[in-house]
């Protein structure tokens, strides 16, 4: 919004916050990159056939309050008819410190992204028992957006950027985890190639990457259902207002 970048990468909920804030030159999403929450529930103890009811009476490090992973976690719990007050959700731990806090003894469970979740398991500190993405459903979890004025003034750039993103999705969906891991390994310094491969496999298993950069109105409304349930917004914003449809 400050003009430091032309295109932003974030969850589509950010476009809703900007629009609701009254910004005239608000953001529009033009391409999704992932369609599922990327975090996994890690248990301190081994649990065979984990169920969400196993969280009752326990403490889970859930992430930043009103962050999408934490909102999704609460939505899933409530939609499975579990009293949210029966679970202690710790929202005080900073994102980068969540795994360290859990390893240090805080909580019975923690919500972690890959490859951190697999690394914690590999190191013997916990067990990956569930995927929030699998439980939470399809939504534009991470996406590319730009100011309305930039999109209107640079449709060719937006189109080209979207085509490039689609090529990336096509590659990910047509190659195995080992091939992908080799390409992205430089981005994960200090992480073994086997752990990166396992992380990619985890995301492939839950279909975190969509087939297309385009996402539906139902997907966008599901995102807003989670936000409404949490109480972070009072009403939905129309799909047509915040989506730049290039079809």
C-alpha cells in the first residue's frame, strides 16, 4: 500500500481488510498460489488415529491471534461441535518462535508449517497428526494482489505475471516431490533435501497447490466464513469487488 512494490503476496484476507478500511485505491486479488492452509498439528505424544477431540483439555500453540492459521484452527474446532473454551489456544508466541517454544516444553500441541513440522518430528520432539488445510477446506490461502489502479494501468504485466505463476503450478503438479525439492533446496539453507522432499509430499497429499491461478466465488466466500466466525469482519465483501477476473 505504501508503493514499495507493485505486486503483493499474502492471504486474500488482506484485501478485505484494506477494502473495509475505506481505501479508495484498494487491492484486488488476481492469482492464487495455494488453496489450503499450509499448517499441520504436531503432537508432543504419539497419537494413533488422531481426532480433534484429542485437543480437549490440552494446550495448543496456535499462532498469532487473528492470523489465518489461528482463525482456521478455531473454525475447524467449532465446526466439529467442540467447545472452543475446552481447549487452551496459546496466541502469545511469535510465528518464528513457535517450534522453539514447543520444543522447550510449552504446550501439548503446536500448529506448524512445513518443513518445520517434519523437522520437529524428525528430531524426535513431536508427531505430525493432522493437516489444518485438509480439515479447513479450499480457500485462496496465499495469492497475488495489486492496487486497483496498478491493475488498470498495467493489464499486460498482470497477465504475464499470472501466466508465469500458472507455469509454476503446472510444474509442481506434473513433477514429483524429489524433483521439486532439488529446485527449491537453495531457499531452505540448512534443511536436508529429504526433509524438503517430505514437506513437498505433505503439501501434494493435501492438494495445497491448485491446478489454476483462478479461484471460485465459493472459495472466496469460505475464506470469509472463517473470518466471520472469528468475528474479525461483520459482513462479507462481494467477490466481484475484490477479484480481478482475467478470464
